[in-house]
């Protein structure tokens, strides 16, 4: 299991980069130390793989286009394939860690077109109704699923038959989640047809955030009108394009503060945040900390 303290995104998109995935066994286990993430959050992103998580310490808020859900210590859940989501710690201070199983659905489905894939995997993976499933210990059945998720992290990767045993455990968890999702799968909710549009605009911002980005240019990148651009951001990310651009720039600035020795002015210019004094004001509002103090704290932790 590896510890992660930031979300790495593919260049030119907001898809999360999962460098440890092996083609012959597409699965990774990790411990996300959310209190060590810049801004104590993971920015809006998505991944084709499935995400199972268990809250080890602290509380975390997951946001998706469909809404928000709070996960306190001892709870957990599943994020579906290709679902845009962001996470942020509930408290401004204190430890917050979660255990993560991330795997491709093919690990359980086997060959494309298999009966298992058609009956149990694809109906859940392809469902726009199922963005996020919550698991809470107050519910006896959900508590059993949480125990299975947590126990799977303690499996020894060096033992004989590890891959078979892990796949068996994930299959058991999947069946329980599939049963839990039945009311949602039976619903007739419309497909979020603007998912591709918002991903195009997020990718445009990632490519051009050091530059001045106008709303007409942003909207044009996804072949939308300005009015539709605002509507899509509000409907799916619960924010405005301007607010999203600013938060993305500040997130990139936080990473530069930790990973480089560039001056505050250089970072402000590199992230499209104007002067050093304006950057400092925005950054304090974003992290409740000055840029210099933030750099000192996080670089000291890395030593």
C-alpha cells in the first residue's frame, strides 16, 4: 500500500493518473492522507477505474454533479467509473486519512462480453444514476460491506494466491454494492449529457491556466454559448467558471510552493494570479495560511 498526498492528473485532461496500475492486474491500494493535500482537498477529477474507500480517520466530503455526501470516520463508499468528483476535509485541522481500493472493472468482469460483465458489472458501471454509493455502519448490511473493504487492505501481497483471494474479496464486495444499488438502477434518471462538455472545458483550463482565460474562449472550447457554459458549471460542479478557474490556479500554486523554490511573484505569474500581493490575499482565503508559511510547513514535512 502506498501513501498519497496529492492527486496527479493526466496532462490535457482532468483524468487522474494512476501510474502504479499493471496491465495484467489493474489494481492498486493506497492510503490518502487528505490533511497533507494542498488546501486539504482533492480537486475535481475523474477516472475510468472504480474507487472503493474506507474512512480511517477524520471526515471527508465527497461532491459529484449529483450533490454532496459527508463520510465520517468508520464509513466508506464507492465512486463509479468516469464520475467527476472532488473531496475536501470536513474540518480545517486534524488528521484525515482514507484507505482506497482502485481497480478496473475488467478485473472482475473477465473477457469483454462475458455473462458476468453483462449481468453484474456493466449495468452498474454504465449507470448515470449511480455516481456515489455511501456505506455507513449504522446499517447492518452496509456495516458488513465496510468490514470486507477494510479487511481487504490487510491481505498480504506476498502470500500464495494473493491475486485470486483479493479478486474473490472484491467480487463479494461488488455483489453487495450491486444489490444496494438496485433501487437506483431501477430509476429512470436522464443521462448527464453535459459530462463530456464540462470535461472539455476543464481540460482547456488545465492547458491554459497561466494565461488570461475569457469565458467566451472557454465556452468555445466545448462548442457552447456563454450562457450554456455558466449553466453547465453550475449544474455539474456547483460553481461558476470564474470561481473554478481561480481555485484551479490556487491549487497549482500550492503545488509549486511545495515542490519548487520559485519566488511568490514567479509562482503568481506562472499560475495566472497576477501580482504577488494579490496572490497572497487569495491564497490566505484559500488555505487560511500565507504562501510563505504554507511552503515552510509543507516542505518541513517532506524532510
